[in-house]
C-alpha cells in the first residue's frame, strides 16, 4: 500500500523537524520544503525514516514551482512563520500572501487536507503588524480552502526553541531581568511534542473545517515563566518591572542592532513589545486541543525545561540543582 504523501512547508523549523520525525514513524511519506538544503538538509535527513522523507529546496515563492510540489500530495501543512521582519512587508508576504496561495492551490488540486499554523491571541493585538498579518493569512486560507484546519498555538517550547533557550541565556548572564507590563501577560505554553501530536491526530482523524487553539495544561504569567526558568538553571536574579517608555527605547535599540550581534536573531522589536501586552491563552472563540482530547497527557512546563536546562547551569551537564 502506497503511503499517504504529506507536503510540509517550513520543515526545518522547531515544529517541522519534530513533525517529520513523528509522521515518518507513522509511515507517512513527507516532502519537506526548505529554503536551503545545504544548510538545513543534513539536519532534516536525520529526522525521517529511510525512504519516507524527500527534501526539496524552494528559495523563492515561485508559484509554478510550488504547484509542481502538489502533484502527488494528499495533505499540505504550512508551518512557515517569522517573529520579526528583516525587510519591509515580510510579515505580509510570509504570513498572508503565501498561506493564501497555498490554500488556493490546495483547492485547485483537490487535496484532502490543508493545515495552516497561525498563532494564539492575535485577534486582540490590533496594533501589531505580526498579528494583523497572521489574521489576514487566516482569512485568505478560509476564503480559498473552506475545509482547511487552522491551528493557533500558544508559545511552543523545547530544546530547539527560541523562547526558553533565549531567556535562559539572558538569565544566566544578566544580574537583573526586565519585566515588560509588570510580567502579568499570561501564556499557555505547549511542548513541541504535544503540538506535533495534535497535527498527527488532525491528519489521522481526517479533521476538516476547524480552527483549533493549541495550549498546554497550565496558564502562566511571564513572571512565573521566568521564575521557573531561574529555578531550572539554579540562578537567582532580580526581576524588575520596566517602564514602558524605557522598554520602547530598548526595543528600538535592538531593532537597529544587526541580528548577528544578537546571537543570530533580534532579541526584542517594537512589534514584539506590542504583542507582549496581550494574553496568549484560550480566547473561548474556538475549540482547543483539550476539547478534542488529542493528547492523553500534556507535558508540564517546568518538568520539560528541567530536562535540557543543565546547559545553562554552573557546571553544565555535571551540575546538580539545589532543591
């Protein structure tokens, strides 16, 4: 029996790499699309079972090339997303125009499922370009492929993320950590393995025409998250509320500073600062993964972070956390 062929855009990211591993283990054939096979290919090749993974390079959003990728696929998954713009209108191009195009082609090719990864809590962030581009992308997907499934996760974390690893680096180096908006913004962190399990269940159960908010088992404020990360790396730091005018100046400075001087990514932008005003928890407008009972047991934030936090503790892998 020929395995179901799944086309994955954004395959080299945190979610994509973990998803490929899960799908190929379940005997799905995956066509993994990435911008640079020389840079990302060696990592992706280790994620899939032999014979179940094909890697395709697509460095531009060429419509003809994208159409060719849909020849034999039954499911298309779009995971492409960025947290900040390096060039003007990148949000619109990546979060709005591309998902709309993929949904349109999915409809034309009459594929079984189109799954699009958006973000939780963007409905309220009317002053954020990131949020508005995400909402515009959702609208384009719905208009062009009405049976699509839109997934809206809260912060997704793992050893491969840019969230917990970034903050543990900052907390291990800085004597104090600024709290934006007094650290009261709430999140529902979801582990990447739980999120990929949701995607796998959406495919295996042939779910269509749904918007699903993807959340972990607990709601944590930004301050509570930082405290859990400090506990994990066995450090004590001052968590200091930062006045908004100073926070805006800091964000502006980081925007001007090249990414390579910030560890390869912008530490904070004005748009990200705006997003931090809004809670990242279920809105009750849509069903959540808890309603579908996709996950038997969701992973708790502090227990999972503890598994890889030793890299930021004194002594590294030989360290012992004082309890």
